[in-house]
C-alpha cells in the first residue's frame, strides 16, 4: 500500500485545522437497535452535505422494513435546506441495512463505496447463490472509490483511504479536519473491529489502523458504532486521533502487530455472528436494494444454512 495517499490526506487535515471554514459541521444520528451512527457532514460555506452510513430499520421476526431512522435524517436535511451531494458507505455493513436508495430517492446525491466491494460481491454472491442476474462489478453504486481518490462536498476537500481488515472494502473518509473510519476503530475504551468475516484479516486491520494513527492528533474522528464500554454511562462516537493513539485499549501506541493479531484472533473466536448479518450483507452488496420480487410479487431474503 502506497504511503502517498496517506501523506496527501495528512496535509489536507493539517491545512483544514488551520482554516476554520474547512471544519465541517457534523450532525450525528444514533440508531439504538443496531448501535449505528449516521453522520450528516455539512460544508460551512454552503448548503452542500454528505450522508455517511445510513440505516434502514429491519425487524427480522416479521421481515418488515421501516423508515424511522432514515426519516429522521431526511427531516433534518430538509429542515436545514441542505443539498445532498454524496451518500457515502464506509463498507458493506454486516449489522444493519443501508437506507441509501430511500435517501437518494428523496434527497438525491451520488452513492459511493470502495472499489473492493466487487470482492465482497463475489464472495457473498456465491454464499447467497445470487445467480447471474446479480452483477458482481459494483455497478449498483454510482461511484467506486479507491485509495487516494479526492472529491468535494461543496468547498470541503475530501480524501479516500482504503483501510481493509474488517472487510476487504473498508474505506475511511478524511473530510476537512474530520475522519470517518467506518468500523476500523471504535471509541478508545471499546477498541477495534472484528476481523473474522469472509475477507477479513487482523494483520491487515492493524496496518490500516496504524495508517490512520499517523494523521494529525487533533483531527476529529467520528465513529460508525458505539456499544458503550463497561463503566461508561453514555453512548459516544466522537474522539480524536490523539486519544486513539494514547488510549485505545486494543491498539494504542506501543501495541505491536503480533500482539494485536493475537488479541484480535482470540477475541473474534468468542464472538457470535451479528444478528442481522444475513439480511444486511445480502441487501448492502446490492447498494441497499432488496432482491427483485419473484413471480408472486414478493421479495425474499435467503438464509443459507450451516454456511457462515
């Protein structure tokens, strides 16, 4: 992995810290059912914004989807008269369904994810026996980002970092002075993401995290999940790179790669699969769209038996 995109991202964060107009406003929405945080990232100079990691409510017992979480985001965007330019996914989540299609229909914006989604589509396309009608080329998304890509949210500079390990397709977005690392890191008192999903790798995650830790310490970091570590009263999702370096219980400065791999591998072996992994990945590999209706007009999700 080239160091050039990291150096470029670091320079963006440094310059953004020196220029208050490049400090995005971030409004976060916490979904207590899935412990997911959706972030609306707003350009301070205009009405332009991006929405990161949206949630479509899903009840596995009834198979029903609901729009309450997405509606809260939609109502906020409309009340603030914001222009959605991007719907950004950090990866194909295994713990919640994406609401990107609904948001795009109501608010517009380009839907983007990492180019390595094609690897996820290939693996899970086979697991779900999706058939030849399921394209495994990422064409369900408007934009496939790769490491070092740059884009704009109004006047805000944004840079893409490929940070695999949790999944092969994980991205972090550096937007102004803010970093959105997806599931690579949690709050310092909770640690790091699991690496036992297909295509995950603890050693790769460690290297991705160390890459993020080289960003300026004052950079704000907005996380995708929080599970409220023991002893903490409130959910939280904002920290800084410096606090992660100093205090992340799994990967603070001084933790070696081998130590991390041992810890992460042993910990992952004790974890159950996320309760929504089968519906989530099945939908998210399709960019948040449900499988096409069958001849009776009903849409179905598959449950592979004794596979994962």
